[in-house]
């Protein structure tokens, strides 16, 4: 059958249409599982999950297929369903540590995924709809593997249906800013061959490049019958040296001495001091699929590789090692407790014992439920490049930039007049992934960690106070920082009193002014019904006239009372301008009262500008809108009764 032939020769993209044609007719778990494998390799995960579900539902389905289905379900964050499949798998594979770790991951992943990320990831613009992965840093450039077809003569890999990998470079800095010009790292035909070349890494001094390439033969995937030996694509490590910056060529390329014709040796990584080399290999008698191995440098030569040990290697895949320093190893694995797919882990090498510490999952947002691999960490450990096949605007594997960032908000809620804390104010917080309600404490404080790069809107309210809204963007130049915000609430003035009309038999006294003045006293100052002018205005609106009508009515009940009208401004503007503005405000009030029948001899006015603020605000630029508003008050002073 053509489907099986292409599948067995790793031509997954070619196999799909043939499997689709026969799958429904044969109702065979092997057919459905192999179709699911083809979909998975070519990154059609939803269809892959549907095919796996049909396979595991049929009698005779292999437990290996159940495991692959569970892995895919974790990748799709369907953790409850994945746990069900893993429990089924463990019934017949009780000692499989990888399955136990994955089951633990299903139980912990939802909490990890919902936790606030400790930084920001950015999809870099040079990514294509193909595959860009395994970034590394060299001579001020970002170097990585890609199947982007710059070379149109590059053959097509029938496994994925895309071009084979080449090694490319692009100018990038330590802030994730990259240029636009993508180039092959070298024009050497011995390196960028017709088949897969990459990924690569460099020695600490940058003089040697270690890279992975395929050992495929020219007749691979031909329609002729080929031996089983050639039916498996093996990988090997090559070492390039003597780079010529003029010709952009490595003069010398030699194979790694521990390559094999029987199994793959790939993904080399050299410690900065050049004493340790790690790589991934499918060498027989390992822990599982691909294991990590370590070589020591002994007098300029690499000693025989040894397993990285049980702390690192599992029944799953351990790939893409990276030395951040001479003892800190990062690597990717799908066999340790994680979020799904390949996650990146950190482990410490103990040179005296030749062992590694228990790996630590580095968490979100670098890790996801998808395949996350290949760090290129900067010296300050605050930022890194990495690659992932998580869903994005670009297809397949992509390279991301990560900046470590932990941001907190300290919110202080105070009374605008007394400057004292307002206890237990209500907070309504709105942002992507972070919308909820909260309450400040009895000291008016609220403290929380923010999602980086999120725009927050926070509504603050308290009974009897006006509500306030603030907006902020959760970003900082520091790795750890706290945004401090002080929000002042004020008690709004009561509404103006109703207009009281005169009667032939009764002259009612407006309640607001009776309450305000009581028994009036000479030289005492009173606010005119909580009257406030608009910013930079001296004219009277309809609301102002209602208040002044009530004042006129009150004065008519006190025929001997003389008053001085006193107008203020806020602190914005110069002294001379504000005195002129406040004069105009006071005069407009006096003229209005005259029109309402109050004799001019009973009225005088003065503009005080900003000399006697009602609410202290020493630094004008830091005043709030409430403070500005309250300082535009209108008053009267009793001169004579």
C-alpha cells in the first residue's frame, strides 16, 4: 500500500492523501494511528487528535499509540482527557516514569499556565511560515536553522513537504531588535548541503562551530527498493573551523569522532570554558528515545561520551542541550513533569561527581504546552532567544525573544481633603487575562503582581465618595519593579437647592443657605452653596444661576447685610493672569446679584487668584483634577449685619 510505503520511508506529507482514502474503509487502529502521526508531523494537530481518538477507540490499539495520543492532548491543553489516556497507558506500563511524570504534569499544568508569567515573549518579525529554530549567538548575529527556501535549488523533504534545513544568520541585539537581511551563514557547499544542515553551536571563543547534519543518501526515498539500513535518517555532528570573514567560509570541516552509522548523534553544545560537550543521541541501551550524553575535554581531545544520567534522561526525548555557563545546562524534554510537548529544563552539573541536579522546569512564558526548545541566553540572564511551535501568526517553529520582567502595583487610596487613607475601597480591575474585583486594606493599600505588557484599567470607589478611574501600562526597564499610584477620592458637594419662589404672604428662606449661615457673623467667610467655576471660565452657567438665585433670595431676607464676593482660581497659570481671572469671576457674580434686585451698596468683590487655596497642593504639576476643582471655589464674607 502506498500509504504504508511513504510512512515507512518518512514521507509523511506524501502519505496523508493515501491514508485519508483508505482509513474510513478499513477501520483499522494502525491505519488511524499512522494517519494521526502524519498529521502531527506536518503540524495539523486537530486532525491528528481526531485520528488518534478513532485509533484508541478500536480493539487492538497499541499502548504506544495511547501514549502518543496523551502527549498530543497535553499539547492541546486538554489535560483532563490526557490524564484519562495516561491512566489507561499505565495499566500495562506501570514502571514507565515518563508516563507518571506526564500524569503529574496534567495535574499541575493548569495552575502553571494560569500563573502570572515572569516576563514577555515576542515573536520576531523575520520568522516565515516555514520552520526557524535553535537560535544561537555568534559575532553579534543570531544564527539558526531554517527551511526558508532562499536557495531555490534546495531539495524538498518529503517528511514535512518543505525544503531541507540550512544555517542562516541575521543581525540582532540583546533587546530582541533584529535586522531585515537574512543570509546563509556560509557559502561553503560542504556545509549547506542538499539535505538537512543545522542546528549549530559555537565554542566559547567563537572559533569552532559544531553543527548537526543528516546522513541521508542520494537514493533515500527513491521508489526503488532500499535496504532497512538506509530507511532511517541518521544525524551526525560536524565541526567547522578557520572561518574566513572575507569569503564567509569555514576552511576546515571534520566529523565528530563519536558519530555512528547505526544511530543519531545530534544537537551539540559546548560549555563556555570548552571543557564539556553535550549532545543528544539515539544510542542503544539508553533510557528512551533520545538521551543526552557528556564528553570531557582531555588535553584537547573529547573523551568517550557517557550518559548524562538518570536525573536528566527519561523514557522520552531529551534534546537541544545548551550551556548557559560552565555548570548550568538547559535542555528540552517531554519525559519530565511539564506543560506538554517539549519543555525547557534547567539542571546544575557537579563536576566532582559527574552528575546533574534534579531538573527544574523554567515555566511560562518560555515554556508552553507545545514544543519549546533551544535557548540563547544573554550574560545577564534577563533575556534570551528561544524557539517554539506554539500557535502564532507564523506557521511551524518560530524564534521568540524573551525579556524577564516582574512588575507589581502598589495602590494607595486617600481622601483628597484630609489626605488620610480611605479604608477598604472597592477596586474593579480590567485587563487581558487579569480581570477581577478586589478590596484595598484598612490602610487604603492594595498590592498585586501585574501581567507584563498589559494595559490595566482600575475603577476605585467607596460609599459617599466619587469614583475614580486610572489606566496604566505594565512595563518597566527593570527586571523587578513596582508601579506606585496614589488615588484621591473626594466627597462631592450636595446638589444645588431648589429654586424657592416668592409669595404674597410668605418669603421662604432657602434651606441650603440657612443651614450654611445659621446665625451670620461679621468677618466670617462662607462658601456660596458649593459653587465652583469651570476651568479658565468666568461666565455663569444655568446651574450657577440657580445657586445665585437662592443667594439673592437669602439676602433679601437680611436687608441690612453687606457681603464681599470672593473668587478663587486653581494653581495653573501665572499670578497676574489668575488675579485677573478671579476678579472677572467675582464681578460676574456681583453683577448678577444686582440684576436680581440686590442693591450695589450691599455688595463688593475681590479676586484672590491662587493665593488662598482651599486644598493645599504645593507642586502644581502633581495636583489632581479634584484639587483643581475644589480650588475654584466661590465664597462670600459678611461685612455688616
